[in-house]
C-alpha cells in the first residue's frame, strides 16, 4: 500500500520536487550588481531539470498505471509477480486474441461495408429532409458499430448541451476513436485532410451524404483558406456542426495542450466537449510517431475494452475585446477542469518539431533585461 502511494505521489508531483520561481527572483537572490559567470549554473540547472522531467515528452507516451491491467503495455517488473497471476495473464491472452479479436475484425469489416454501401444508396436520393435523416441514421449507426468493434463502453453526460447546427464542437484529442465516440451520439461535419487508400474510400463515401470540410495537403497550410471555408460552413444554419480538435495532435489523456487559435477566429458558438478514457481496460492513446495506424488498430482491438466518459459542456462565445488566444485558453481550461486533466501551454507540434527559436530568445531577453537593469553592461566587470 505504501509503495502504491509513493508511486502515485511520484507520478502526480513529478520526479523533481522544487518550488517554481522566476528567473528574476533567482537572479535577485544573488545580491550582486554585475554579471557573474555563476549565472551560467542557473541555466545549466534548468536544462538538467527539463531533461529529467520533460512535461511535454511525457504527454506523448502511454499513461503509467499504478497496477498492472494484464495487458502487454505495462511495467515489465509486474509480469512475474506469481505463477497465479501468470496463469490469469495467459488465459487473458487467449480470450483477447482468440475470441475477442476475430469477432471484432469481422464486425469492423461489416461496418465498413455497411457504411460504403449505405452512403452510396443514400447519396442517390434528392437533397431534402429524407436524405438528411437517412444520412444521419447511417452515420450514427456505423459509428456505434465501430465502437462495438472495440468493446467500447461510453457514458455521455449533460446531453442537453450537445452541439447544434451552425456551431463548432471542440474537444481534447487522444485518438481517432474520439471521432467514432462523438459521431455515435450525434452527427458532425469533419475538418481534415484528404487521404488515400481505405481511409480515402471512407471519406469519399461519407461525402456523398454529408458535407465535410476537406482539404488537400497543400491547402492545409493556407490558414486563410481554412478559416474561410469553416466560416462559410457555420454561417449556414442548416449544416451540421463542425467537429474540430484544436490541439492538432493526439495527447495521452492526462493533460490538454495548446489550442490553436484558428478555430476560435471564425466566430460562431463554441460547444466544448471533454473526453476522458479509463486506461485500466485499454490504452486509447495513439502515439503516431511510434505506431502506424494498422499497429494502433491492432493494439486497441486486442485490449479488454475502450471505456470513457464524455461531458457536453455549456456553449461558449467570445466576449467583447477578447482575442482568439484568450478565448481558446478559456475553452481549454473548461475542458481540462471537467475531464480532470492538467493544462499545458505547449504546442502539440513539439511532438515532431524542434522548439521554436522564439522561446529561446525570450529567455535570453529576460536575462539581458536583468543584467542591464543592474547597470553591469558597459562596465567591463566580470566575476
């Protein structure tokens, strides 16, 4: 019990226990008037702390569990606790791989065939209420079947706040399963990039019945074009609400990272949604830098189940004299609080890119300001 509590405190509080102080306070504690070579130690200490406890990189690895859930994704030290546990683990492997996985694969193929065939038939209907109703039923039915492929158990809360037509639904992003979960309880238009292969076939099928906002790879870089198409979509109150994941990448469901401001610049009503998975039954997080889509699909299909809670939060609008960045942060804070996740200011793009030079320059400017305010620049004094 004590070991579990110690591990829980280690995970929640971090590896390094320290008081967060600003550069100005630490430098002021030196009580000197000039530049010191010892100031280098402050930056060296911060660099070592960042390497030992990188709060960004940790968000792109599977959440560490306090106890073993009999899946392969766990601490290797828990595999051979006792022969009884080993027997239970082997039985679990047989159930998951020999019983659940074949059934799930068959159901997945059936769901895809149903989606392609049903959307092709419904797409032949003239535009009107009948086609719209049939399209919604096909989308929700196929999404629900997709959740069943993963033995999904989803609990929806506050359904009176579900997104309405002409609005924008924003949610934290953990995996592609997020789309299936939300689509099984309501219909949405998606914003994304045009794909090829099997995913491209599904996209083309869905486009026959629902108006999604899809872009070519080159168009995705044109922010003005993206905002224009989204604005045109939400201005038409007859169209489905747009589903957007402002983080732009999958995070491991322990925190909410920076929301990109583009979704909050187009105006309209924002409908926040918080999605929180229970990692004890299966890891829903997709680390796209480590696993391909096929590998990830295999992993979730061989898990026990995908269990999560979804909270529909009250709609929000941008206040007067509030810019898009502050509005995005306000929405992010509401989602993180409801889902019990921490808030990080970092861009999820750091998952694949190096840190921006502007962040380095910001620290350099702070230090330069401290030195110049002490009047040491130009004095030629070095200690």
